[in-house]
C-alpha cells in the first residue's frame, strides 16, 4: 500500500496522471498485477493498493512510460510521501480475492412476435 498527500493546488493532477496509467494497464492487461487507487476524504490524500506476483519492485506497471511520468510528477507535487507499507492480511470478507464469482448473466427470453 502506498499513501501520499499532494499540495492543495495539485489535487487534480494526480488523478489526471493516473488516468494515463490505468489506460495503459487496460491496454497491456498484465495478469500478475492488481492495482487500485483511492482518493481519501480530504481530496488531497491518496492510497494505492498494489498486489503482484513476485518482487513488487519488478511489477509490470513500473515499466510503463505513463507510470514513470506519474511517479516523477509525484516528487514535485507531494506534501507527504509517498510512503510504502506492506500489508499482511489478518482476515477478509467479500474481498475481490475471496468473493465467489458473480452469477452468470442470463438473457431474458425475447418476446414471441409470431402470431
């Protein structure tokens, strides 16, 4: 988990940079990565939750040019952090890793138009 807080004049810059990262991730679709970013109530603090196979420093998003731009910009706009914390699960309920798959969508029958 990575937490950081940006300057008040830069609260919209982080989401703007992140959009490019998420667009690149959607295109490259790395299976070994789960990456989520949340904005906290103060609108200036952000938390990123990253789950990857193997060494976190070698995670696929680090190779994206958009992520490198984002990371470089954080150095200029952060007031606090980024601070990295490793999470050790104690328990979970209905997390994306433990939740059962959603039921299959069933198409409703089409109306009979024959008479």
